C-alpha cells in the first residue's frame, strides 16, 4: 500500500508554500505592471462570459485581483505554521480554473502568462490550476516535527529551481500546442 506520509514533511510544505507564493506574487506584480494588458484580458473574459462578468465587476477585479494575489502570496509564506492561510491561494487558483474551463475556445488570451507570449485557455491550463489547488490544500495538513537540517536548504533551493523550470516548460509546451492548433 502506498502511503502519503511524505506530504507531511516540512520540506514539502516549504516547497509548496514558496513555489505558490512565487507564482502568485509574480502574477500579482505582473498585473500591476501591465494594467492595460490585464484590462484587455478581463475584457476578453467579459465578452466570453457575458452576464457572469459585467463591466462593473471587471473594473473591481482590475483593482482587486493583483492585491488578492499579493496577499495570498504573503499568506502562503505563513502557511507552514498557519495552515489556514493557504485557503485564499486555493480559492484564487480554483476560481481561475473555473473561469478557464468556462471560457475554453472563447477567449484569445488566458492572461496566465508570465512572459510576453499570449495564449488561449486550454484544458491543460485548467488541470494545471487544479494541481496547484491540491498543492495549496496540502498546506492545510499538519507537518511532522522533523527538524530541518542544513542540507534541507540546499534541497529546497534546488527543488524550487527545478519546479520553476518544469512550470515554465509546461507553460511553453501548452502555448506551443495552442499555436500548432492555429496552423
């Protein structure tokens, strides 16, 4: 029988918290840096979702979402010790998955890119967000009392670098798949 006791390890909790905080923090800062681009993305979702995303709500989201992402990132940094602080991140990522699923094939740009390459929503992005929600919910589980060692810091740093590389690679592959569909 497979056990998932390793999910309670403090190193896994720190990896999840730091990785998700990095993702949401960069997302929030990106939205603040490119307000016009973010407004265009919201406009696209508004056209696709109709009455579910009226202009007034888009205006509120334009101001609120970057702040919520940054606050969720800060909460994630506290989550290894305060598990409930991961709930805002899980709710945001779950909400994004829901909006992506509802707008499949109807929006030109998902707005979930960290670079300049635009891409339409895809089922793979929905699944990616659901996996990120699971990472956030893992932070609600209690950690074991294993003390962290010096080698754990090296492991955490390398795991974060590998996680960022895998995330970016998956993002490029999903984006390229969407581009190939257009040909």
